[in-house]
C-alpha cells in the first residue's frame, strides 16, 4: 500500500473510532448517525480506490465557497440546537462537530484538511471520555491510540517526501529509509505498532502516577440516574411491582470476613414506613439528623452496646458499590452501626434509614458495619407488654377497615402465648397459603389489602409485607414496613452480590420489648426456573460484570489514597513477592512432576511401547516444526512478488490511470505496449489524449529510461490524473 493511500486510510479510521466513541457515550439523532456513518463508509471505499465511488465523488464536486456557506449554516443551526432543540450546549457542540467531520471527509485533499480532521477527531474522543466512565471506553481508547500513532507517522513520512522537493538524492534517501519506494513495509508496520505500545505503556504510567479527581466533567444529572420506586416518604401500594421487571444493576455488595454460605439472602435496608391509609404508605418519622463523623470518612449511626447486651448478633462488614440512583438513600444490611467512605455527609431519620444530603450523580463506594437484633430469651416468655402512647401512635395505627382482617389475625395466632410466636404464626400463614405473582394490580381495587387476603390470594412482596404489618397491628403488636433490596445473585468470579432493580423488596420489622426491632419476611419464593441457555448467558454476564467492577475500582475510582496504597505495597511487598514467585514456580512444576510420575508408572505397568510411540511422535513433530520455521518453504514462490513490490511511484500512478480508463471502457491487455495503448486512447477518447500522453511519457521514462522522475514531475502527473478523472467520456 502507498504511503499516501495508507495516510488517508488511517485518517478515516481515526475519525471512525472517535465517531464510535460518541455513539456509545451519548445519544445522537438517528439522521445524524446515519449521515456520519455513510460519510465514513464512502470515505473508506474511496480510499480503497473503488472506481464507481471515485466517479460519483468527482461528479458532485462542490466549490470551496459552497462548503464555507454550508459550514456557516451549520454554525447557525448549532446555536438554534443549543438554545431550543436539545437545550444542551455540549450536545449541540457534538452535533456540529459531526457535521464538520462530514465536510472534511468529503474534502480530504490538502494537508491542512488532514490536520483539521485530526483536530475534530481529538475533540470527539475527548468529548466521549468526558461523557462516560464505562468499561467499553478502554478498547475505543486503544483503537484511537493505535490509529493516531499510525496517522501521525504516515503524516510525517509524506511530509518528508514533500520536503525532498525535486531532488533526486532526496527521493532516493527517502526510499532507502522506507525500503519500499513509498510503501508500507514490514519495518514500518512493526515500528508504528511498537510506538503505539510504548505510548500506551507511558499512558498507563502517567495514569497511575496522577490520581483521579473525578469520574469526568460531564456526569449524569439526577434526572438521568437509575429510576427507583419505594424510597421516598410516600409510596403507593404496588409501586415496587413495575421495577421488579427491570434487570438494571443498582449496586454490588462484597462481604468481608463472611462467606456466602453464612448469608444466602442478604437484605439491604432502605426506608421504613409507619403509617398506612389503605392504599399507600408514609413515613411520618422522616426528620433527619446529621450523623456524627468520629474520624475522617467514618460516620457512627448507632453505638454498639456489646458490654450491656452480649447477645447481640455478630457484626457484618460489607462494601457497597452503588450506582447513580434518583434517591439519596444509602443502603446497608440491617442495622447499620457505621458507614465509611468518601461521602460529603450522612443523615439518618428516626426509623434508622440513612441518606446522603442529595442524590449522587456518580457511582460511589462505601463500607458498612451492621449488626442484627437477635430474639432474646426474655421475649420468648409470656409476659405483659406495655408501650408508650407515642410509640403506639406510629406503629399500631391501622386504617378504617372491616373486621375481617382482625378476625383473620386472631384466628391465625390462636393458642400462641407471646409476641414472637404470634408474629411467626402470621408469617407462616401468609407464606404457605398465598401465591407469589407480579401480575396482581391490587392497588386499583377499593380495598387492595382485603382483595389480596380474601379474594385473589396472589401478590408480591409489598402485599405480603403490608398484610403482615396490618394483621400484627390489628392484634396490638407494633410493626412497620421496610423497603430495600434482597440480594440473591452471587457472582462467583468476583465474590460479591449483584443487586438489580428486580431485587427490590419489602419486608416487615416487628418490635419485641427486649430484643427491639427484628426482621421477618412473609413473602414466599417466586419459584421461577432458569433454562440452560439462560443460565449460560447469565454465567457470561457475571464474568463481564466482574470485569466491569475491577475497571471501576482500578481506573474510574483511582485516587490519591489508592496511589499511596500502591506505593506502600511496593515498599513492603518484597517478601510477599518472593513467596508468591516461589509458590508460582511450585505450582508450575507440579504438573510436570505428576506427568513424570505417571510415565514411570506406565513403564512399571508394562505400557512401555505405547509411551515410546508417543515420545517418538512428539520428537518428529518438533523436528518438523523447527525445519519449517528455518526453511520457510512457503516464501519461495513469492520471491518475484517481493521484487515486484518495490516499483517506482510513477508505475503505480500509471496503473491507477489504466484502472480508471478500464472503468470507462478502454481496456489495456497485459501484452499491449504503453504507446500502442496511447494511440487507442487517442482514437476513442480524444479529450483525454493530452493527459494520458503526459502520464505515459513519464511512466516510460521512469521505468525504461535512465532519468528518474522528479518530485515536481510526479506532482504534475498526479494533477493530470485528477483532471482525467473529472472528464466525461462521450460515446
């Protein structure tokens, strides 16, 4: 491939990579994507010297003034777009940038046009980087890096050929350096790729030397965050149902010091509700207080009274990587004691729900220490229970309803002696006698709770939790409804729980006099099964998700704290590195030792000849591969082709002219002399005679004569070929 052709190809590929980055990073109008993609496709086809495409492009050639007018119109549309259409200066700028890219792709002739295209591509890839922090940007960046190195190298080589002017010595020196008379040689290929790899390595060094200060200049606004339901101060019954069909990931949770076997169902608490009006839940204890920060980044939600109550549950330490949500709620396993992370502040309401001061528009990571309340022996005895009037006002309130729910609750708890046994009885009654289904529009009924309990007997978590809370309150037991997430999807490749929108859940917290608030969940399992094909896709999805998590940890959220940890690890890790190297060598040679032991066993057992045959076959195959690698017999038939590759540039230009004339019906047989073909051209297309004659004369002199073609003469021949392509042949 010629250097000028390779330069055009790499330039178009550079623009294509930046365009793909913008398409993946932001929303683009369909018409703009189609037009830009079509312009890039035509530019690639024109680079590949498709005669039809070149003919079409030359026929619709526009003047420079016309293109300038079109650019001015595009600039006017940019302001209209930014003020009234998209309403976003960045989006309007991207649209105008793609219009400029299309204009430059069509007018890619002079060197300054190439420079303009490079500047447009650079701005486009920077815009894509500022709009996303996802994993897919890595291959886009690598492709742009390799294309950029190739483009700049080819741009410099072609510039050197122009700087050589008409000097024959200059042309010869350039040819000696490229060793291919203006072609992309293997040396040039490996040099460009080597530079790209070195550039990427240097970029990585700079990346880890300079901590991140953020995840990008243009983050998602709160309106573009993942939309959730059930995490505001008022929630309608049935609001969680629609989002339980959404598989979007909302968080990932790692367990520290605990295995999945210990915790198969991880509850992540959100908001608790105390008042129900028959159709919706409300949180009347939503007044927030600022949680104290005991040490930098550590917020103490509640104190652990382990000395006073040694029977408290064991601490659960977990890390949470939270996606941008449209709620400021912070999720953690119940009941959170401390929250640690780079958070602006943490707030808590009177029900123990945790909040940020505002919804975050970026992904955040924090850790939590939680401790559940176990049921104490004192609550398993039959003792009278007394609560304050203010407490009962919030957690024993029931809406105006018929006595059917109260009668059902009394019937279920008949024969039970304490509060805990009654709560378990109601939980078991609901989970065993009702069916789980998302197709239950009970909120549309006049009394959805009675419809669920006595008619349909089908619903999802909200209906079960609401029924249990109201049944408990109907017999005087304090209870409240809690919304959050129930994590059950374990990623074995990253050792963490994946929590999705469809994992949104509601459960019950029952208050016992001595134990406090304890969790109960009356919702039965959905019973959905997964096919083999779906399971395979889910396995692949878990693998990709673990890669995304590492991407976010290592690259997106890399900070000065991480940088300091790496430096300390390098300082203190010499012994660890030696131990790991020793373990790796041992693990590497263990299979070899096992194989030798097995071979010795075969010898002893009498399988000597079978083992000898295998060894002989391996030796013969190894010798054959060594011989093929040294002799390379496949290169012998291509020696002439290699010599033919190093032909003068004027010869390639003449061949391009022959190809073009062939597309116009003037075919030149391989055995026909150039001057003879010139006479045929003069007879069949008189208007092109002078242009064809000038190129033919230079071709004959450069190939058969003693004088090489100067750079000025070669440029003149290129101009003649362009004029020839513009001409129309009259039949």
